[in-house]
């Protein structure tokens, strides 16, 4: 047998191709962003049982990647829908650039999605910068400090899993305040860590959804009405659009007192808070 120099380290790989039949692409209907996030993250939790995680030491890390990916998808979707619905956000983002490829792919009706395809949402700074830069929405410490810090920790673990085969990189180790080890350390995502990680991601996503909805209600009640194109005859229709963007149907069914949590009652509460009932 004749060997080349490169044959000594490993055999040549067999030729392979993904093909061109696009069998890996499936067309779907997307629910509102918060429902899409809950669907995805809960499916990961359901699969990540103690038994399955014990069978494969890498499975927990892969499920953690999926959980962060679900959060990133949520932020892209909620930011793009808010950008479409809110004139204040549109003014704020008017000079931002988007990728031409995204516009060509999504078309005129959905081109807003292109605004965030070049951005990552894998750190607290990414999220704060995008919310402020595009929506003029400040993430106040009183609501976001804890959730953002915990999400950041999960994202440091995610970075090592994605880019370093699960071995914790030094930069991430320093940033999370890990103690020193004599040997390289693997990021071990067992059942408890996976549960806590998804809880941390949940905390940020649900807080963001709540606070941004509250801000949109305020803008609907005050700032949007000052616009020249404001039409008071369709104010309820505009509020209904806001409601559909942020209302979480997936979690509504298990909420205490769910029968009293309605769009009509919320609208009444908003009008009362901003003294619109007698207008």
C-alpha cells in the first residue's frame, strides 16, 4: 500500500453533498414572537429529561444552544414587529442600514425582518443596544439588571459550546468569574443547569415582552396621538394590533384569574391610567 504524507494522520474523507432538493427547508406559519419562544423552549425542556441528559454528556449543551437561539429569534421578531407598529421606533431607526439579501428574500411585505438579521443577541449589551438604537426603548435597571446579568452568564456558556467544542474559553471564564483550574474545563450542562439556564432566559424574554408592551401602551395613549396621521376613529383597532403582537396565548391558559385577563379590560385599564376615558 502506497501512502501519501497526509495519509499518515487520517484517511481521506468520502465525497459528500447536502444536495439541492431543499429537503431540509420546511415552510411554516409563525405565531406571535412570545408564543413562538414559549413553544420552542418548552419543547426543549420536555426533551431534556434527566434520563436523556445522563445518556449523552453533550445533549444538555445542545439544548442550551437551542434555548438561546429561541431567545434570539424572539428578539429579532419582536423588534421587527414593534418597528413596523410604532411610529416613534420608525423615526428612531430611519437611518439604520439593512442587508439587501434580506430584503430580496423577505420581499416588501416582510422586509422589516431584515433589519436584525445581521445582529446577534447573545449578550446583554447586544440587547440593550438594539432596543435603544432601533426602538428608543431603555432597559431600566429596576426591571432588567438581574435578568440581563443571568442571560449574559448563559450566553458565555453558549459561546464555549458553539465555538470551542464545549471547552470553556479563557475570555468567557474571566468574564463569568470562574475559579482557576489546572486542566481545561468542559461546560457540563446537566439537568439542573439546563433548567436554570432556560429559567434565566425565560426571565429576560418575559420581562422584555411585558415592559415593551407597557411602553407601547404608553406611546399609544400619548405620543402616537400627537402625530399628524393619528386617526382617533381607529384607535381601538391600533390597540388591538399591539395586543396581538405581545399577548402570550401559550401561557394564558395556566394563569390564575385568566378569565379576567382580556384585551377589552386591558384597554380600559390603559385608558384609565392615561386619562382617556372622557375623551
